[in-house]
C-alpha cells in the first residue's frame, strides 16, 4: 500500500505517519489489511529526522500546488491520501489570497490528481469545526450536528466547506472514496504557536507547564470543542478504515468533541500543575482572535463519529495529562 | 449605473435585460434609484437583435472564462452583476470538466474580477434548487427551508453550492454585496429544449401547445418546485434591490416555488388546452433524467423570499396561461 500525507511535515502529519509506520499495515474501507510499502510526506518543510530516515518514507518538499503541478505527488498507484495541508485560520483571514491558493486551489488540484490516478483512492480530507460560524444577528443551532448547515464566518472555514462539497462530488462520481473529517481544535499541541486563531488553546497549557508566561486572548466564558492529539490521529485512521456503509453520507463528519470553557481549561491546569501554572496566564483580550473565536460553536455533537466507535476525551484533565505523558521534556512545573 | 449580465444571450438573461431597460433605472440595496446607463451582456452567443440594437446595450461574445481573462468584463465602475451564465445540469453530469470550468472556475474568476473593481458591486448569483438532493439511503428534510443543508446529488448542484459559499465569503469580506438566489425550475420556457434535466418541465407544455408531440421522461407522481419566467425575473430584480437588513444572512435564498406534480401539470394542460394537448404527451421514462430529477426536492419553502414580498404562482394553470399570453405566436391549439 502506498500512502500520501499532505502537510506531512506538520505536527499532525508527522504524528499520523509515525502511527501508520508503527502499525505497519492499514485496512481501507473495510478491505483486508495491507502492508504499508511507502508513505510520501509532502510539505513546505521537511519532516523530522526519524521520519526522513525511515526507508518506507519518501519526502517531497514544496508548496502543494507546485508539487502537484510538477506531478511529484501523488505517485502512481497511491491507495490513500490524507490531505492535512492547509493555511491556518488566522493566516487566511489576514491574507485572503493565501487561503484561496493554499486551501481552495490546492484541494481542487489534489482532487484532480487523485481522479487522474484512476484507482479510486481513499481521500481523507481534514475539514474543520470552523465550517460552522455564528452569523452576527442570527441564531446558530445548538448543539451543532453532523448535518447542520455550515455558515462559516472565516475564509478558512469557507475554504474547508468548499473542500467538503468538492470531496462529496468527486466521491459521488466514483473518482475517489471520500472521507471529509471535521477536526475539532487539537489541544494540547506541542512545539511553537502557529497562526491559527485557536493556537492559544494549546499555548495556555503548554507554555505554563514549561514555566513560560502565556496570553489568553479570550474570556473564561468562551466555550470550545477540543480533542486531544492521540484521539484525533486515531479518529483520522478510523475514518480511512470505515466501510462505505459505516461512513454513510459523503458530507462532512464531526469528530468527537469535549465541550470545555476556557475558564474550565484554566481550572484543569491548576488541578494538574497547581496555582504556579495558572499564575503564568495573562488574560489579555485580542480583538483579532476574539473576532474569529466568537463565531465558533462550543457545543458540537458527533453522532456519526460515535457510531464509528470514536469518543471524546472524558475531561480536560485527561487532555493535559496526555500532553505531559507524551512530552515530559517540555514540562518544567511539578505535576500533581 | 452600469450593469453586467452573464448568460446575457440566454432566455433569462435577455428577459432580465429587457425588463431593466424598460424600467430604465434600478435601486441597489436600498440606495436611491439610478438611471441605467449601460447593460453589458456577455454570453457565448449574441443576444437577440432588439437588445443588440439598444444604444444602452454593450455585447461581449465569448466564453466567460475567456472574456474575464482578457478583462473585457466587468467594465470599470460596474455597479451590479447578474451572474446567470452556467452550463446546465444534464451537461455537467455528462461532462464533469465542462461543469467545473463553466460553473466553478468561471464563478471564482468572476468574483475575483468583481473584487478587483474595488467598488463593492452588488452580485446576484443564480444558484439553484439543485443544491438540494436526496441521497440514496438517507432522508431529506421535508419541506426544504432556506437553511436546510445542501446535499447536492449532481455536479451542477455541487458547483452551485460552492458558488454560494464563495459568494458569502466575498460578501463577508466586503469585496462584493452578495445575493445568492436559488432559482426554482423556470417553466414554461419558450424556444427550444436545452441540456438541463429539467428541460421537459417546459417542453411537456410548450410542444403540445404548438401541436407537437413531447416526451415526459418521468412519472406523473414526481413532485417539483416551479416558478414562472415573469415571477423569476421580478424576483431576481427584487433581490438586487433588497437592503442588507432585508436580505439577512449571506447564505442562499430559496425563490418561491409552486409545488406541483407532473401529473397535475398534465391535468392543468388539459384544463387549458383540452385533451388534444395531453394526447400529444408520450410518457417514456428516461433513466438519465430520472436519475437527476428523482434526487430533487418537491416541497420547497421560501420564508426569506416571502418576507421580501415574493410569492409563487397560485397554480400551474397560471403558469401555462402566462406562457400563452406572452408567446401567442407559438400556440397552435385552441385555448379554453
């Protein structure tokens, strides 16, 4: 089996690659498990060394539009594509053309390339909870369900919603096997902040645990849907494995979400790492971040994902403890 | 005021142009009425002579992607664009690339060109009830509302749904004033059949009235949402005139629809033109047409359009009598 991961140099892409390489085989859409021969990782930056050095890994560095145009990816015979590459929400809001190129045009070009493969590859598309947005002056359904009308209030969310529609039609036409997966905010991400408006949901935990001050740009009352990295990766793989009957409609599927307020996240941090941790939080509202975050739903239901056996974290303490367990070198405070 | 009509050589585009030229002025989004200086009609074919000969009409013949790329349209200072150009449903299902080029790429290019105008033009986009589709094995909400999740079951409907999402984001960003209008099936269209799967909804009335046999490719039980040409054109203009507050959310708006079964359409034809008319109908199922028509909803509600003062035809007799009144030369049978 040949696999392509776009955004393969990023946190989720690299982690997905490691998980797939460790399990060594994959079942697609209910077919028998097959050995993974090659995973191609494409991204603007090279992946970490452990991946680069794996003989099963092929690395293609470049802008996704460029590596598609030059036909460096997808390789002939690619069985499965995990399309994780994207410009993130804050970037796309600040630079409309960047988002249209990186998310809209690149997703279309990737789907055309998958269609040209001619073998109906499985395509797992990382959509986002940001397809949902509260429109000023209008009610948003509460809770959000899998089949709630997306009314994105960001260019990022719009581009993801358009990607879902393209995926569904390429799937309906039989060009690909379509799996549009709406990621919740992945927290706690290790490493550095990124340009996503949701970046602080990781930073407000990660930085204090490292003994570093962190800004919380929204109020404690803001409600948000969260899923931890390990559950997000397991869910993405489960979506590739799901049979067509298990998967159901070709519309986007909401991943499971822990509904948690920012205040509750801070309380969980204090339970896990004490008041020394929360003393490092600076509650400084940021209008640019608030503008996007305030449009996102807090209460997201995931009936289809639940039917696939996927569940959310039990509480935010579990989310924090997963990060501490997986990133012990990054934790400087004493954990209870 | 300068106006651009894409698809300006077609039935709806030409009729819209005639209506605008006759009224001589237009109010956009609640602003004072202004004199219409120029209407540019662009299409792959030239418009009828009466339009070509009007000194206020400018004609640009060519593929929409080409005339946009060569910057022949939109003219600097364009205040309002009616984007009616599209490849139709049957064509797009038979030729996927044609639909992606004519509907998806051209709509994106047009929106980019409107953004580049820099004056926030009003853009009225002719979306379609075909954004809604019954997915095999899944319930479709009944009735369809303005905010029902589009689940298109045709490439045409997908491309229209994507157009709506682009429109909403270009509108949200302030690049344009966005008016996405979901047309119902326009019946009775004069002239020749076209490649739309819905073409027979006009043909089964138009041809018998002309004394010509017509095929009905679906069963009498098929329910469908219809709006007559005069009401469709009036509604399109009303949508351009609506203030932002009247318009509401930037998502697509369902035009009013008369819910009518094909059997009831035939009965109305018999009431208006006698059994001589219905004797000319050949009920011959066509699997290709059934495949699309069976996915479309019959029962469509239009709360937002109704709030703009727009209403559906009272019954299908009214629809037929509008056609007879407007196209007396095309009617050979005796009308009661």
